[in-house]
C-alpha cells in the first residue's frame, strides 16, 4: 500500500534535484574568474530563493494554513540584483556593485528565512 505522503514528497525531491542540477550547470560552465563577480553570488542566491518558493508552492496544496512570501521583499531583491547587473556592465565601481549584490542576496535570504520560519511554526503546531 502506498504512503499518502509519497506523491507530494516525490515532486519535492524532483524539484530539489532540478535545482541542484541548475547550480551544477552554473558551477561547471563558469570560468574561475567569474566566481569573484558579485553577480555569481546573486545568481546562486536567486537559485536558493527559487528552491524555497518551489517548496512553498508544493506545500500550499497540502496545508490548510497558508504561508505567503513577502512579495515586496522579493521585488526589492530583484531590483537590487538588476541594479548590480547594470552597475557591473557599465563598470560603475566595484564597491557599488558588491553593495547592490549584497543587498539583493540579503533580501532573498530574509524572505527565505521568513518562509522557512513559517513552515517551522506550522510543523510544531501540527504536532
């Protein structure tokens, strides 16, 4: 007999594998010098946020208490990431580019931490 948890868990595992593959592709096809770029940090931070948002999407189907991401915080992270990209493309200054990239990753990290905290609260409330 099948476990009722197997279907949602299967899709979570598949999504996790695809995100790991995305990180592996970024690492494999990027030259060594590019890892010193702030944009590489932003890309990896965005992949991490995508993992959390996919987790949110999969859990939304099975949870009665919904967890929502902070749209304004994600939008701020995306705007800062785009500003870092423009700053890097036009060579406006490495310190400015790094600050913008750090702001983008910080926004992604705070948003992800808030979602994971809400998941944890729900799990402890269910027990």
